C-alpha cells in the first residue's frame, strides 16, 4: 500500500503565509475531501504535492521517498485543476496520446465510454472547449491515467447539475473497479459528503481537521430547545455555532458529550459536514476550540 | 527516468514548429516578392538567383533555434502536468536541440556546398568560410572544421535562447514585459559604450586589443586566421550556458496566472 506524506510544508507569497507547517498523510484506497474557504491554501498545497511549485520548507514523500524531481514518484500522481496546462491547438485525441506516452498506459476503453456519455467530440481542439467541457475532458484524463493518487482541484467547475451527477457516479464506479486514492478539493461540500471517507479542513494555511468522516459526524451534535435550557446544557462544551428561531435556540457542539443529563425540553441530533465546515471556518464564538 | 518518451514528445512537437518557421520564411522571402512582381507587372525584374544570393538561408536556422529554445514554458506546463521531472525535461530538451543542430547544420552545409556555391560562385557563405578557410590547406579538413565551427555557433545561439527563455520563464508576465523592454535598452547603451571605448585610440595596443586579436585568431600571415581560439572560446561559453540553463530549469515552477 502506497502512502503520500506531506511533512511540515510551509509556503508564503510575499508577506502572506499561505501554508503553515502543514503535515498530512494520505493512505491508498481512500477518498479524501480537502475542504477550505477561498484562499485557504488548498490549490497551493496540491501544487506543492505534485511538484508544480516549491514549498519554502518541508517535504512531500511517497513511500518515504521525496517526490521532488523524481519521475518515478511524480508519475504516481495526477492533478486535475482549473489551470490549463495543455496546448490550445492540440486535439483531445492528441492530448490523450501524449498523456499515454508519459504515463506508459491509458484506459482508452473508459475514455471512449465517458466521451460518449458526456457527448464530448475527441477531435475537438482543447482551446475550443467550453469551461464545462474543459473540466469534463480533464476529468476523463484523471480517471483514465494509471496512477495511485488522483488529485482533483474543484473538479466540477462549470459542470451543470446533470453532468455533476454523472461525474460523481463515474467516480464511484472507477473507485470500485480500481481502488486508489482520490483527493478532492471542493467548495461543494454537500455534493461530496456522501462520497468521501476522510475529511481534511484547511483554514488560513493550517490543518484544522483531519479525520474519517464517520468519526467527524459522530462528534457533531445540534442541541435544540428553549434558549435557557440549551445554553445550560451546553455550558462547558465545545459550542462552535448557534441558530436562533424565536425562543428556540440551536447550539452546535463539536466533540464528545459528557454524561450530563439531557433535559426533557432539549433534543439532540447530528448535523452535517457543510454546517460543521461553515462553523469551523467562520470566526464564530468558540470556533477555534476544534479538535484535530 | 522517462527521458526517451519526453525526447520523442519534444522532438515531434518542435520539429513541427521548426517546419512552420521555415514555411513562413520561405513564403515571405520567395513567394511574396514573386506574387507582388506578378501583381505589379514587374515580373521581369524578379530574380530567384538574386534573392538566393542576398538571403541568409543558413543563418535562418540559428535564428529559429534561438526563438525555439527561448519558448520552453509551454512544454514545461504539459510535462509537469504529466509527472515529468525538471531534470528529465532538461536532458530531453538538450538531446532534441542537439539532434536539431546536427541535422540543421548538415543541411545548411550541404545546401551551401551543393547549391549556393555553384549558383552564386561565392565561397564566403558563412563566418568560417569568410574568415578561417585559408587556415587549412586540405579541402576535407576545411569542410570538417567548417562543420564543427558552424555547429558550435548554432549551439551557442540555442543555449543563448534557452538561457534567456528559461530566465524569463521564472518571472510573471508583467515582469517579463519590463525585462524585455529594459534589457535591450540597457544592453544596447552598454554595448555602444564598450564598443566606443574599445575603438578609442587610448585602448589600442592594450591587453584588450591583444586579447581580442588572440580570440579571433589573428596570425602573422595577412588574411589567414586561426579558428581554434574562437572555437575553444565558443565551447567554454556553451558549457557555461549549459550549466546556467540546467540551474534555471531546476527552478522552473508553475506561475500563478
């Protein structure tokens, strides 16, 4: 089993610290959701992981071997991002042939099926593609190259709802048929919530959360009831946010609940990943008392 | 290492660009004057031989190599997308340009010896033949030395293009524009000053003049120059530029556009 390790990576642009001492490990055969607000450093991190840009400090390793200037290790990753690194004058068929030459093989059968399904003409020139089809083509490449780590940076950019659904379904199929690591960086948390096995939240260049989704969701508790009872019940707990609806208050707690008695007027349930993300990355009262 | 695959990829892409450059040049130099003569009714004054005599066909290749070598960022983008390291890119690129220089230089000399000289009856078709051909008495050695001398010039042009292109690729587009405007002006003024200073009487008979004469291969015999000092100089400069290019390639990274 291969392992991709990011170890103490920091990066700044001018006076702005984009990544600060980031350390994460990606295991093979999992789907990770890399979440973060705009400017949190997600794309920079993915670019450093694939050696497109350099970190100021720290290192990235695959199976304990540094990936820097290392064909064997770089060839185990494919980063699909909104940045266009293909020649506008090349046809999609030509790009596939060139990509195959670099990676050694390519799943032509899957590429052909996906092109038909998404109604993509492979004789088209890359520069003539619309934003949506540009993403679709790059997603096809990402699913068809023989790599162990597929990194997707905002993969559904410009895709309509139908195409997004089709892509998620194909992603699951591809993962089932050929288990490998997917790292999906996206703003559309609700759409990937049921897809990912692990969640990583990046905020202001630091890792705020790095856990399996199941464990994370088990620690989310929305406490609903009259404001006085809710506040009393959640006193001392890690309240990361709240909502008020008239006299009714919802306090959102992240963390373990102790064995305190639940008042009859108060109800407990879990809340979703998107809400957790919003509260964790907002400057809410208590938002910094997260668990890692 | 995926040097073989990358070399194949770069060769195929760049030979097409080279072909396009030749096509545009030939259309501009030969076809356009012909068409203009046809349109203006001055076809009688159109002379293919005259155009051939006055156009530096073998010089085009050096210029093309310079331009081609300066444009490295596009290939870097594709290669880094596909998990190719900077070292592999550098090695493959040097191999491709090496092959191009060998082919281009052979074609140039073949063209000059087989077509240009018989048609124009001019022997001074390049720098070596203009300045250094009398140094050797044997015809075969002259051709061989001409080949090596011309290849070194082409290698210099190519490495110069690679150095400039790789250096510029480290900067943002705005900074590139500033450099492209500022450097020729500053360089031009500096060059004018240096040339002016060297040609000044005060500098004559100094070590600079002696050194220049040594590099250019002055001999006691009038009109006979020794090509070896200039060839060694070109070789050393090429080696230095190669080292600089390798360093600049290792610093390439994706720019925020």
